[in-house]
């Protein structure tokens, strides 16, 4: 699997200016829309917020992985945002979030390789060094290289 099919530099915003969870989700959704990866921003945002309502995707250490599996998603995607200020996310550790990895999955691909890789990525975020490398990245290219190395390891 090529990471480039899931994410590119235009789906990474390392200087998000947002004060709330909804602002973050809206801004990252806009990046998806600009690339034609979703049919409806509204439907996608509603799907992400519905999922958040079931269980918070803020899993701690400053990271959140909001996601949506929906018919509005045209192309499986990873969208990344980083904020300078912490965002309240109802995280498991009750601390604010600075690094957001949003996943967009077409409903038809719910159980395929895409979701398996995205799930593996969630597991990789338990690795302190990997999280630190992501958090300290200052350029989109650095993030792509980290993700590419990880995906290459998982699929070879």
C-alpha cells in the first residue's frame, strides 16, 4: 500500500488556527473537500461528530484520531492537523489535544486493507518515540516520511 494514496502534503496543516474541536474538524474537512475526496463537507462533519458522540477519539498524550466511515467519502484518506494551543477533546487522559489525525473511510471499504492500515497507525501512536517525532515535525514532508516508513514496514 502506498501512503501517497491516503495522504499528501495538501492534507497536512501544521499551523491550524482553531479554538474548538468543531473548528479543527471543519478545517481538516475543508482540506478533504478541496481535493474532491468527499462529496459533502456537511455530511462528513456530521459523521465525525456522531462518532465523537459515541466515544471520544482523544486517546491522550495530545493526540486525537477523529474518523468517519461514510458513503460521502470518495477516497480513503488521512488528514493531519497540528495546533499551537491545546484543544479540549474529552480525551481519555483529560488533557488537551494538539495533534489531530483524521481518518476518512468510504463505507464500502470498512473492512479492507485501508482500514487495517489506519487501525495499525492508531496502534503505532502508542509508541512514545513515534508520537514525539510527529509532534516535533515542522514540515509536511517530515510527516509523510514518518508515515511512509511505518506503512512500508507494516506491508512488507
